[in-house]
């Protein structure tokens, strides 16, 4: 890779305090895609539905 990738720290909700650095561009793209499929109102989706 010729250019340095931007990283973002994300926290593991299953292990409080544990963070991992991930590619910021890929993270943002996944976040946008995920938010598009989620209902705006509760109860949301189950893991199985996702």
C-alpha cells in the first residue's frame, strides 16, 4: 500500500475497554450501509434478521 490508511479505534462491546484500530474508510462505509437497513423506530432488528 503506497499511502498510509486512516485508522479509527472501535471498542468491543463484549470486552469493555478493549479497542481495535480499523480502516476508517471501510468502517464508515459499513456504518452507512448498516444504518440504511435498520428501522428508524424500536424494536429494531434481531441478530438473525440482520
